[in-house]
C-alpha cells in the first residue's frame, strides 16, 4: 500500500496535468472546428499583400503591420498558406498547435525553475489553452500577433539554463532578434538586455570571465532593438489615438483589465475599474519582487523567470493602454491580448508553487486557487455570442460571395463584411488572385 501511495505521489501530478492538457487541448480544437471559417478577414487583407506578390523571406520577416513587425509569424503564415492553398481554417488549426506546443514548454520550464510536475500544474494548460483568446482562431487569424510571440517569451528564461556563457549570449541575441521582429514579443528585449547587463556588471561568480559574454548578450539585444527601428514608421493602431490622454487616470484600469481578461469573470463585476486597478497593482508588485530578487538575491532561474515574464506583461499592458485607451475600457477585454498577459500569470503561479513546497498552509491556498481557476476555465463559458458573430457572419458572407461575386451586395444582404472599407482596391486584387488560382474561399 505504501508503495502505491509513493507511486501516486511521484506520478499522480504528471497524470493529472496530462489529463488537464488533453481536456483543454481537445476543447480548444473543438472550438476551432466549430467556428473557424475559410475566409480571409479584416487585417489579413492588408498584411497578406506581400505574400501574394511573391516577396522575399526577409521582406516577409521584416514586414510592418500596424505598430509591430510580422517576423517569424509571417514565415509561419507563408508556410501554412502555401501548403493549404491559402486556407484560413487550416491556419486557425495551425495557430492552435502553437499554443498546444507552448504547454509542454511552460511545464518543462516550471520543472527546471521550481521543481517537479505536481497536480497544481493542471492550471498551466488551462491558462495557455483558454478559450478567452478565441478571436485568434475565429477572427483575423495572425500567428505573429499572440501565439509565436508567446513562444518567444516562454523561451527567454531558457537562455540562463545554458551554462556556457558564449552560447548563452548567442542564444539571447538570436532570441532578441526574433522577438524584435515578431509582434509584441518586442517587449521582452528590454528585460533580456537588463538581465545580461546585470550579470556583466555584477557577475554571479566574482571575477568570472563570463561577464564579457554577458555584455555581448546585452549589446546584441540592444542591437536587435535598433535594427527593428531601421526604416520603422510610427503607426497608430486606432484613429482616435492621442497622447497624453485628457483623463490619464483611465490608463491603469485599462491595463489591469487586460491582465484579468483570461479569468472569464470580468462581466460579473459591477465596478470593473476597481478590478483593473487591483490587477495592475498585482503586476507592479510581482515585477518589483523580480527586481528585488535580481538585485539582492542569488539570481536563481526562478528569479530571472519572474522578472522576465512579469516585466514583459507590464510593458505590454502599459503600452497598449496608452495606444488604445481612447476606445474605452471595453477595448481592454479584447481576446487577442490574452497571450501577452499569460506570462504574468505564469510568473505568479511559479512563485506560489515554490512557496507551496515549504509551507503546508500555502499548499492548501495554492490547491484552492488552482482548483478554482481550472474549474473556471472548464465550466464558465466565454463570449459564445462573439464567436457565433464571427463564424455565422463569415459563413453567410462566404456563401453569398461564392454565388454572386459582389462584395457590396453580400455586405448588405448578410449584414457582415470581411473588410473595413468597401471596394478597397487591394481587396479586389487579392480576390482576383484567389479566384484565378482557386485558393482560399474559391478552393473546390
């Protein structure tokens, strides 16, 4: 009997986490299967132009769309489109696979910086495969905005699990280059550079020759950021952008509401601005913990991870609040922001999991919080009406356009449109390209 109990303790956590992974992966793919439609939508008509024109890999990698570049995301999109015949539904499934890949990566990281997998880790698949990010699969599908940036952020702490300093600097510089050009992974570069420079100025081991390579890693990160700005054009994501905002007090609740978006419960609170302020305070506190650990502690892998993840999310939500607060607090709840706040929640969970290893009281608290979060993700539905609006609208419009080929008529008859402007020249050109090559919605 004791042997059975010991085996359960050793492997029960892994089994429970595997079941959680399977459940949330299947549910995510069921959502994609139910709502993804093979129709190019909204921003896709803009950033797919160079792919239609046969642009070079570097042009695709460095392509600027709105305030960010496309980077590895565009190369991913190009590969999927070429293999699938520009099938947006296939791209949605491929994008889902990126999130599925992120789960074992996060679990490996947790095992390396905190300790072995336990049943508490059930919350990791629940967070990374949440349906709160549904817009990434049923709206404008864009691997460069969310999924691949998330992968790059998750990879960042692994640089400091490499013992060889020259290789660590090379990996850090390469990661910084990819992050600079891939969506809002851009915001991981500053934390990366800070870690490298802190190690160079105050090496973990006095007199260590690694400080030269750490300085190289920091300079490489700064160089990647400088390369990003070469030829960069400032583009506001929204027409109403203004800075500073006449009511600067709204920045904080906006940023905080982005942070709590994965929790599903925002609409149940009558005073969401208070919830947003509390969430932003949590982000500030967790980032401060990471900074203190780095400057006063032994700079453990956990300390580095907490600093990287929390500061990345804090930079993202603060910047997006500045850029989009004019749209109102409701804009903070956009599903596409969820992958960018997931690192903050992972950092918080890692701290909690470490504390649970040394305190029975914290174990109980952690168990209750994890159980509540997993139940929340499993049983509280997200915006089903929003998902149906995308999928049903696309289905109606697609059927109409395949029959009539008249964009204006289909916009009027279906009450839905696939692009913000009617009769846009580049949309018509892409439509002609798709029709002639029997791609996308014209596939047989």
